[in-house]
C-alpha cells in the first residue's frame, strides 16, 4: 500500500550489508533525499511539541517506580512499630524487598501484555495494582496486609517502566528520542526525591506513613485517566494491521505532512521481517538527578554510544577510588575524601549513561516484532540481578573485603566498556525503521 520500488531495492541491499555499512548507507540515502527535495534537515523534521504531552504522561509510570522504591525508607521504623514487627529485621527486609518479587512478575508479563492490548491499555493496567497496593498498604493493620500491598505495587512497578521505554521510543521523533528517553530517568529520580520529602514528617506525626502510601495513588490515577487521551503507538497499530489508525496517530504525533513518510518507513522495515511468529531464541539471541539532566541534553548531541563509554569508564574509575580508599588504613581523612568522591563520581557517571541509555537503546535496536517481549526479558534480568546484588552485597563485603569486591565491580565496568566499543552501534538521529534495516543480518 505504501511501498515504492526504491524501498524494496533498499531493503534487499541492506540485507547484504553489515550493521555499520547499513547505517552509513542510510545516512547517505537520507542526505540524498533531502538534497533532491531542496530542503535542509530542519525543514524535514516534525515538531517535537506534538509528542511531548504524550511522553510526559507516560513517564508518570517511572515517577511511580521511583516513589515506591523510596517510600518505605524513611517510615520503615514507624511501620514496624505500628504493625507489631519492630526489631524483626527479616520482616523489615521483606517489606522493602517483596516489591522485587512483584516487579519480576510484572516485567515478565509486560511484553505479552503490551503486545496484546496495546501500550496505552498496558499503562492503565499497570496503574491498577499500584492503586490497589497503595490502598492496602495505607489501611492495613498487620504485616501480612503490608506485604500483600507491596506485592501488588511491585507488579505495577514491573509492568510500567518497560512499557514506558517502548512507548517513548515509538512515539518520539528520531531527533529528540534521546532527550525524551532521558525523561524516564529524571521522572524516576523525582519519584525518589518526592518519597523522601513526604517521608520527612513520619517521625513527627503519628501514622503519617499511611499518608505516604495514600499519596502514591494520586499519580497512578492520573496515569490511568491521562492515557485515555494519549496517542496509541503507531508501530503497535501497524503490527495489528490497523493502518488507518496508525496514520491518524502519526498525524497527532508528527503532523500531517510527515504521515506518508512515516508510514513508508514502517512498510520498509516490515519488508525485512520474514517471520510473523516470535520464537524464544529470538528473544535471547536477537540483536542520578543532575546527571540525568545532563544526559537529556547530550543524548541527541553526543549519542548513546559515547555516553555509555564515558559512563562505564567513569564508574570503573570511581570503583578504583574505593579500592584506593580501602587501602589507606593509616590515613583516615584521605580515605574518607576518596570514598565520598568515588561514590559521588559513580552516581554522576551512572546518571549520565548507564542509567538512562539502556532503557532507550534496547527498544531502539530490537526488531519491532519482538521489541516488547525482548524488553520484558531484559527488565526481568535487571530485577533478578538487582535482587542478588542487594541481597549479597553486605555478605560479600564481609567475606571478601572492600578491595576485592570493588575491584570486581570495576572489572565488570571495564568489561562493559569493551563490549560497548565492540558491539554497540550508534542510533542517534536514526528512525526506528532505519535502525532495524541496518541491523538486519548479512546474507
């Protein structure tokens, strides 16, 4: 329907090229088309303002993720005393970590849910357990009720962020996709800050911890209602065979003059997908705050690859500072400065790259037919690793000592540098369809 002879030829040509050659050729094709039309890049770019409100509503799910991550930190002691498990460290640990179990379940299901009912409905579905869980946590009279509420909240936390990464990637114009993708990390940081700020009054007002949980139901309700007025992902609609609806959503997100070219790119990438079904092997083998603001400004300037390289290198250096600080037994003041400086450097460099970039890069490089499910598996791995790091860190610190443990962390960061340098292709400024065609396997 939207095909042109040049599209079919380009698709077969890209199949014979390597990833980097494909990217270079797509750049040349794009420049050639702009030259033939007599228009510069600015004249061909859609307005970023059209998609901004939709992105902002979607990132409420990331705000909730951050809020529920930090909401029990300050009030935990008051919760334990009020519910009768004060001094029981195992019970306190369960209140904090049971969200991880729920998040794992939510992540595992997120790809199938967002592919089955669409991105908008998946957002609304993620808000439901968070509202239920917040209500249960705020009204409970015992430990069991608190754990059940936190489990429900965790399911919503696990479902929302992967869908947010997908949605923001699919509705954002390519030239601001990195900037909008950074909104997810910024919203998460704002959620953590909001939870800590609201929790300040816990020690002063009896029962204030219940208010902390009630407050979280408000943004969840806003997310559920706001998504009713947001655009559905045109990529998902196209995959469902709803081309007319996809055109209408592209018009809302990009403007009427860009609908035809956007649909043509969707058709071109679809020509590269010979298989409609998704195999499990495809999913496995298929191809903080200030720092987040800086990343937002740099993501579409320097590119994803540069930020990742700098981020992992900086994190390796920060872990090296921790190792050095741990060896200065007789120089307490110098060790303190090095340790604090290392932690600050780690947080900053993490927020510049390793924090926001993967959530944007992963949905960019996965083919559209497996994008949602592959993101679900990636986020599940994240939650499993996060759980074991939190569970074993203090034990490993005690058994191995800080020098060996931080050296291991630094080694993994250096391994990530080599992996990014060798395997990651820059996606800055490319449409999702251009990236997908460029990453098609060579014949």
